[in-house]
């Protein structure tokens, strides 16, 4: 009987160790995925300090997410997010389509840097848009920025602020919450680049509008081509840029 109890105890201990290992292993997969796919989509540096994801509940957290600036801009980063809460459908993690129930970016720090030819955010949007278009035209999974397809039911950006100094504006301005739903519904889902395009187009539009309302010159900040890019990427969202 004692031997049986010992064996059971060992098995339980091994099971606990296994669960812990899987927990951290999934986190490392998420981190590697973000830092591998991110640069392909944005054409910039993308970093993630760490990630946790529960295999059982599907809840997780991304810590220290950073998107670097495109070439030609001096500020160290375009976007920094300290904490991002995610809720994933557990059974989909290892499938060809990952179902994400919710994403919540808390208090992202956005840096707006402008030159005579435009600004870092619209340049990033151009890069992402190019990656999304490439994905749409790809005939094989290997040609896409990421072979994994996604579905995101709820995407919230809250407490965001933009800071910088450019074209008649300087300081820090809060950005209204951005809430998107039902992204990638259906069997085919969307790629990481397509998801990034939809989210980032909203973010750029909201950021430039917030800066313009504080005295920034939108035409000089964005440039004609950039405004047209945002109009196309956010078709049906609003006519703010059409009025400028």
C-alpha cells in the first residue's frame, strides 16, 4: 500500500511539473511568434518582454510589447504597451485558426514623429497595408506573413495617449477608446497582417484626429498620400479625413 501511495504521489508531482512546463512553454511560443511575425508585418523591430497563457482557461497576458519606428525616424519606438490581456479559445491554440475571444490593450504609449514627408504612424500603416495586400495575393501559406489564421471576437484599446512634437503641436493627448468586434469571422479567418491593418488604421485615424483637435496641422502631419491610405483602410468608419 505504501508503495502504491508513493507511486501515486510521484505521478501527481510529475503531472504538476508537466502543467507548469506547458504553461511556460506556451508563453515562449507566443513570444517567439510575436517577435517573428511582427517584423514581417510592420517592417520594423517588434519586441515582447514576456507572455503567459493558460492551457486550460485560455486567459493570458502579454507584457512589454513594443513596435519600433520605420527607417528615417529618430524616436526609439512608435508604440509601447505595458500590459495586454488576452482570452483565447484553448482548443484552437494548436489548430490552423486561432480563435481569440478578446484582446485588451491597456494604456498604450504612442509616439508621433513628423517630417516634411509624413509621419512615423502613417508610414507604419503603409508597411502593414503592404503586408496585408501581399497576404491576400499569396497562393500558398508560406508566402503569407503568417500561416496561422485568426479570429478576434473583441479588440479593445483603452487609455491610450499620444506624445510628441510636430507641425504646430507638442505635448501629450489622450485618445478615445477604440473598440472593434467580429474580426476574421468565418472559416477562412484573417492573417496577422490583415488584423494589424484593421486595428492600426483605426489607431492612426484616432491619433491624428486627436492631435488635429489640439492644434496640429493634419495635412502636414499626414501628407496627401497618407490621408488617402487611411481613407481606404478605414472605409465605412467615418468621413473625418474627407473633410480635411
